[in-house]
């Protein structure tokens, strides 16, 4: 099975899909080996150019995903340590 399909990567952690009809969005948090084919309003959802940014705690392994960056200074901390960016 190819890692790429016409609709995006099969293993697409962090990918955001949008419904072209109603605007609903979903995000892939844990990618599996199968081919994700999300549908909404009886049509295929479309992958967007946006992706979630993931951060991990190097002490306990907790993971968070940044949904939207605002103008403020973001400081993600866990176990009294800075969380580090992780590849999606």
C-alpha cells in the first residue's frame, strides 16, 4: 500500500479534514495503517493545508495538540518541564 493517496497521506497524524458543505472539521490524532475516508453531509471531507502541532512531555510521555495559535506567548509545561515539539 502506498503512503500517499489522491486525498492525502494514509498515515496522516495531525492532518485536518473539512466538510465542503457545512464546514465541519476533524483532526487525525492517531494515524492507523488503514485508509481514512471521512465523510460528512454525504460527501467526502477534504484535507486542508493546516496540520496540528503536537508536543510531548519527555518525563511522563503526555501528548497535546495545538489547535490554534493566538497572539500570546505559548508555554506548554508538564511535570515541571517544557514540553517539546514532536513531528506529526
